[in-house]
């Protein structure tokens, strides 16, 4: 993303980040993701591993959080 984004969710890895961004983009929200500081793999220098932060424009943050919350599996 060209401008500073707002973190709306932290997910377990790149596949989940791709799914979340796909959902947001399909709803007209520009989205990106990046590694968090908490890389938990000894292979971090060789492969992308660990959590990802989902980022959107500040003006889209509230809508993005709502969409991601709605799409979260029910764990109850």
C-alpha cells in the first residue's frame, strides 16, 4: 500500500492473509498485508512464516473490521 495503512486484523499466516484481503477487495476495500514482528520460525531468513497484519486505508478500517468479523468462523 502506498500510504500508511491501519492494522485491522492479525492472522496466522499468508494463506489466511490472502483470503482476508480477497474478501476485502471483493467489497471494494484496498488491502495489503505484512509480516508482524513475531516471526516464530527458525527458518524466517529462508521463507515467509508467521503471523501477518492485514492493513487498509484509515477511512476503510471500520468497514473492514466489520467484514472480517462477519466472515470469522463461529467458534462457540
